[in-house]
């Protein structure tokens, strides 16, 4: 498997496929343009992997072997050790070089001419050991015309090295500089650059920690009970429906439903807090949450790639597709900055040349500029806080689809809430059964229950549950038709049954009944939704349903309003209920009796005024509305998580997380802005210094040996500044 970059359209992918297919030794190729991936199978005896890379590169695309996150982690660990080893060796050599002239002066009989040669050889050794990879990276990015963190310092060192080589051969080339000092400087610069490499990798490790922790949460084994015996099974072999036993203190290896036992579960990765929740028979549990108390027997509902945890992880891997404009802009800044630095370094050298400055000034200023500049920091300034924000949130059950969403969240103005299942619990209860006089309640329930049995609407499920409790036996319903936002029509026992809201009754020309209508009014006043039921177009009764407001809604929603967001509540339910609920959560803008299409129109209305709008839904039956919003938020996704539908997903159904996600976004944006300004100011200050602006008046020149210290200070500053997020979020 390879990843290929540089493809602009599907034709590019086809081109690569065609060329590869015509190559001897390649058995099959499948290049996917949108994922930038290619799966190629080939005969190792005929063609080498390297050759395939070459072919793709010849077509002017770049191919890289895709490596998994685990491999990346291992690779990074290896690199950290690699650089540390180099660092120790070259630091020792550098000490020798620095004290070299002093030591050599004690060596009687050692010809003085060879002093410099010896030091030069040692310096070459330092450069070879410490700088080899750095220079190779620099050369590589130069050849591909891509900016990389190693490019500029690489060029700087090279110039300095060539200069010291010339001086060693022709000591009288320029009299103004101590050669010994130059060797020392070159070695020290290399040591510092290698140190920075090492520090960068350590920071990278810290930055990726949350993500890697998530990866490490992926279960490897499960204790499955099959035919009465328990056995440890590799997680890949666990199937949906398998019965899994989880002891106290263990992580739950699958998504599933508790079928036996009750316990406390720590849901850190779901709810963002360390609180444990009590779970009983019938409750859902999620992969990687921790069973704290008693043994649980769980029936598996999702495993492997479809488990909640795997979905979170693959979302994190895919987030590069949704990068923000700022991330893109900062990348461009880095490239432009690199080019500018090269131009400035060249310009300054020419400038000094024209002014008739000695060669060493030209060399020192040019290398100082090249080493002190750090245009790559622009990319990092924005990238690091975004990554940290997304990863840290993800490990708390708040899933941003990418940096783009964080950026849009920063401009958010309207938040539109769906009612059922979002503001309310979506687990309604039956409060009243009202039938037309003389209509037998049991008979009524058989008719409604049989019809609703064909629907998955929360109301339908509640009615069916209720009937089951009353030992009603259902009949078969025919021709059932679900009418979105209104209700359900079908035939039971040869009679046409309609169940739904008042609008549906009106639309279907149902003959109404004054007394029942009056009772329905009273229900609505008491925040009960009346479901009207008609038989053969005649109203026969009402089911009163109450859906209670979610636990934290009354706290979470007014808080969002205080923060200045404009809130609205939309629902397909009737006006009375909607207003009642809206009152309790203090939303003034309520729009009721809406069909899904009309909910979309409400959002479009805000968007037409160019105001950024979010929609909060349960992510189950409101996908089109989520799609229309600038930020589609799905709350309470639980194990039904479906990350493609929404931009921001909350695994738990705690509405307070919306505020958390939004304020976290603002924090991330603020920090990346801060970082960006720091990097910008740094360059404005540092360029003139390195260019030797003070030289004519004070004779002071920023020696290249100081440059990497400056550069390191910048690197450490933006990393530390970004890492603040980790503590705050
Ligand atoms: P919301 O917009 O609050 O999510 P829906 O669009 O799901 O609500 O449903 C709107 C209204 O349609 C409900 O309040 C209910 O009156 C009616 N309805 C929808 N489906 C059914 C059903 N299966 N049985 C009875 N009534 C239904
Ligand atoms: Mg709904």
C-alpha cells in the first residue's frame, strides 16, 4: 500500500494505473484519487519496490509507503534514540575541537601547519555523524523543491563548511577570521541543530500522546463464552452476537449490551469526565470503557472496525481531509518564507559585497540568516494547537472532523436545536390513553400497537413497549407508510389506521371529534404530545406521550445563550409542546410543526444572511439537516456513532459538551493565532540582526553560532505555548 500525493483529479489516478499496468512485473493496481492511496501487487522477482516508486515519481507524483500509527510511534522512538546517540558522540567531538588549539599547543613537535588540518578533519567527522541525515533531508527537499525544516539550516551549514574548507587549504584567503573558531562554530551549530531535532521529536511525542493513548486502548483479546466454556479469543475473532465476560477492573473489549450483572463503568473516553456511571441489564456499553465493580456478561453488538473506538481512531486518521484555511495558509507562509529567506540571504550577501565588506562578513551574515530563519514554524504554529485540540477532545468523547470544523466553530452565530432526542431524552413515556366513548381500550391498543410495530420512531417504540406490557398480541399491519414528521398510515385487520399529529389528521380528512380534541388541548398544555389515532378516517382515540427534557439541558442551553450564540428550537411536534419545552430551556425562537425539509429551510434562512449556523440533532434520522448546517452536531451518538454524517459528534448525550467543544475551539484558535504572531514577530526582529544591521555602527555581528539558539528558542516557545492546551482542555 502506498500513499500518492500530487494527484489533481481522477484522471491522474487513471494515468498512474495505466502506466503501472503496462509495466512488467506489476500484477494489479488500484489507485484511489480521493483517499490518495494505491494498492499495488507485484512480482518481487521481476520488479523492485524502488522501481515502482521511480515510475510514479517520473509521472511527477510523490509516492510514499503508508505506515500505520503504531509503526510511526515505533519509528519515532527509534529516531529519538538515534539522535540522542549522535548527539552524545558529536558533543564529545565538539569539546575536543573547542579545546583543540589549546591542547595542540602543548604537543611539542607537532607541525603547526597540521593543526588546522586535524581540526578540519574532526569537524568533518562531526558534520558527517551529526549532520548526515539533516543534510540528506535538506538535499532531498531541495531536489523536490519542497520546503522542509532541514532545508535552510542544511544550506547554511554547507556554505560554512565549504568556507572553512577553502580557508584550510588557503589560510591566507582572508586574514580576519580565526579558523579554529570557525571549526568550533560549525561543530557547535551542528550539535545545537541535532539537539533541536531531538527536542522536536520529544515534543512530537508529547503532542501525539492523547492519540497514541487512544490507540493503545484498542483491545487485543476478549473473554468469550461459547457453549458454556470461557476462552480468551483474539479480538479479531470475536463476532457480533458473541457473549463476552468482563471482570471487575477490566476494559470492555467490545460495544455491546449488558445481559447479566450490574456495575459501575468509567466512561472517560465517552463523557469526558472521570465519573463512573451505573449500568444495568439492557444498558449499552462501549469499547474501552472500564468495568469497575462486578463481573458483567455482555452481548456483542459491534466489533473491530465498526466499534466506537475504531471509528474514533479512523476519524482522527482522516482529519487531514478537513484542514482549516488557516492551516493551509500557514503552509503557504512556510513555503513563501523559505523562498524569501533564500532571497534575503542572497540579497544581503550581494549587498555586503557591493559595500566592499570582507568575505567573512558575507559568509557569516548569509549563514546566520539561513540558520536563524525558521519559516517552517508557521506551519507548526497553527498545526500543533489544532492537532492537540482535536486529539485531546477525541479522548474525551468530543469528535471534531478536522481543523476546518474548529475554525468554523470560531465564527459560529446560530445554534439550532432539534427537540426530540436532542433536547428531550427521546425516550418518551405513555401518560394517557384516551379513547372515544365506548371504544374498548384493549381493542384500541391492538390497532395502534400493530401499526406502530412497523415504525422505528421513538414514539412508535414507546407505544409498542407499552402494549407488550399490557399483554397485547399484535396483528399484521399491511401497506404501512411512514410520513416523515407527521406519522404513520397502514392497514390492520382490514381497516385503515392512521396514527400521528393533528396535521396528518387534517391532511387525511379524518372526521374529528370535539370532545377528544378538547382533551388533546389539555394534554398539550401539560407538555404531553397527543398522538391521534383514526380508524377508517374517523378519530377513535389519543395516546398522550411525555418526553422529558434531558438532565443538563436547563443548565447547558441558557449558558450558550449567555455566551452570545443565537439559539433556536425546531421540531415536528406541535406548537404548545414546543413552546413549553423552549420555555424551560429559555429559548425564545421556537419553530414548530416542521417537516425535515422545513428544518433545512430554517438553517438556509440563517445561512443566506451569511451567518454561520450549527444544527444539533441526534444523528439518527436528521442527516440531511446535519448536512445543511455549517456545523452538523450529533449528540448522544453512543454506539450508533456514524461519523460521516456529522462534523462534530458527541458520544455522550450531555448537552454541556457543546459549550465545552465551542470554548475549546476558541482556545485552540487563540493559541494558534498567538503562535503565528510570535513566529511572525520573531522573523521581523531576527532578520535585520542576522543581516548585520548593527555591524557598521557597533562592529557587532550576530555570529552564526548564536543563530540556532534563537531558532531553538522559537521552536520551544511555540511548542510549550501549544502544550498549554493539553492541561486546559
Ligand atoms: P422532531 O422534529 O421533534 O424530531 P419528528 O419529526 O420525529 O419530531 O416527528 C414529528 C411529529 O410527528 C411527532 O411529534 C408525532 O406527532 C408525529 N409522528 C411521527 N412519527 C410518528 C409515529 N410513528 N407515530 C405517531 N406519531 C408520529
Ligand atoms: Mg427527530
